[in-house]
């Protein structure tokens, strides 16, 4: 299965690079001359899209445990390409909080006696498959990419889970992944974007103690999709504002 995932990712990345080189060789717009490209660049003032994913607050990149407060920037580098950079704060998720409250109720302990915090960083490159419609004479000219796209994404997350009265004894969660994703971006009016995507790739997730020793036994890993396999599935729904 890991070989299949690696093949999918390698094939997708090779296709992405080939398409990008093809676009550069033929002119990214495909149907206009270089003088027009330069003119469009002058009018392309909204090159940055700031996005959030409200679904990640329910369950973040460390599933079931975390709430993720994510801020992603998409920098438009051309009419069919963009760069992605995201940062997130990871806090205790509602599912974990509810579980701790129910377990600790008989002893008087609550989820507020525990801490869970960390961060996530992610980066990627998008190639849009649909040619944008460029009309610089239109007062509602929208230079931001729209339509279907493919993009590789690399992500790293880490967080600590601990009892606040004993912070030196903690569980360290570490999740990293490399995925190939597909999605579609819609422009909503002049400034808003809607951006659902899906993907598959490779992941390595661990839980360790302060000394770096794994907290997970072979029995724990057996049949566990989050920590027992290297298959990574992605799903996201971003809401963005163009600047």
C-alpha cells in the first residue's frame, strides 16, 4: 500500500512540474502576447488570499485531540500558479475535553486540569488546471486563481498533553505528512473565496514521552488508522479573503 501511495504522489508531482514548465514555455496565458501579460501584471493587485478552515476547530491535524486555529496564506504567483503557507495554533479539542470531563467527574477532576497545546506549519504549491478569464478592462477584474487545481502539500504538527500540576511528565504528539491534493476554488464576489480540497499521501504520526520513547505498544497500533498506518487522507474547506 505504501508503494501505491508513493507512486501516486510521485506521478502527481511529475505531472505538476511538467504542466508548470509547459505553461512557462508557451506563456502562462496561452492566448495572449507578452505585452499583454505585462499589462495584466500591473493590474494584478490582489495577489494575497488569507484563509481559515472553521472545520479544523472541531478536530485539527492531530485528530480527536486538537482544535486547530489555522491561518493560511495563498500568494498568487501567476494566472495558474500560487504558493501556500499556513501556520496554526493547536489547543485542546472539544472531543478530548468532553472525554476528560466524563472520566474525571467521579474524582472531581476536569479537562481544565489538563493542558494541550502546540503548533502546525504547512507549505505547498498549486497549479490551476483551468485558464482564468482575464479582462483588465472589466472594473470587476479578478486576478486570483479559480477553478480546479492540483497541489503537493507538506505538513508538520507537534503538541504536548500534560497535567497542569505536573508539566514535566507529558505526552508529545508529532504528526508529519506529504500529500498530493486536488480541489476547486470558487470566487464569491470581489473579495471572498471558497476552497474545498481532498488528498492522499504518506504520514508518520507518533506519541512519545519526555525521553522520546514511544507511548504506543504494538497492540495499540494494531488496526489504528491514525497511528497504525502510513496512509494520510486529507479533506479541507477554506474560506478566504482576497487582498
